[in-house]
């Protein structure tokens, strides 16, 4: 990503046309790499529920990625829908989105962040990104159960 184009991150509507296209790409990849019962990605309607705050990153108006936080209770949140478009991978947008969400969570009283991601090679870059930001592997949380296709991670804030 060019240093002259600042990344703007903020709360956004998951029903925006470009976001829908990104979420459809995300869901297609999830179903292509994981058995259906192991896909935990959310569609637009589920991202519009009151428990979820949805963010996008844009550079010059162009969608560079998205991330969401689902409130599990007063002090715990789950990261959902972390995605950058294929054409924007390795731009730094994912790192900036994750750092933004961690700061948002801290400032809004969360004490722990959780996430579920795939265990397959396709998800290795995501697992590396989360590890680099202080997330550690853990067991299932909330309504998740043990699944050989899932990796669970958490971070104390």
C-alpha cells in the first residue's frame, strides 16, 4: 500500500455493495476450504445484528478489508469476518484492521478477545497474523465445540 494513501478505518454497513462482494468472496473461500459444518463465517444479515459492530478499511474510497466484533458478554468479544480482498493481500490492511479492533475493544471495556479460524494450510497466514498480535491457541469458547477443522485463539486485553 502506498504511504501517500492513508487507510481510513471505521464502523460501516455490511450491506454496502462492495462489502457484500467481499463477504461473498470470503464465504466462497470458507466453503471451498472447510466442510460446511465447520464454516462459521457470517453473512450480511447476521453481521447486522445488535451484538456485532462491523468495520471496514478504505484507501481513497477503495475497500481494503473488513473486520467485526461480536459482543459475547460485558467483557468478552469475538473477532468475526476478518477479510481483505485477494487483490489487497499483503498491503498491511489486515494488520491495521486487527490493531484497530484490539484498540476499539480495549476502549470499550472488553477484557478478552476470542476468535475461530481454520486449521488448514489456507488459514496459516491468518494464524500467523493473530499470533503476531498476541493471540494464543486455546480451546473452544462460547458455543463452539472441538473440531479438527478449527483453531481457537484468545488474547487478554
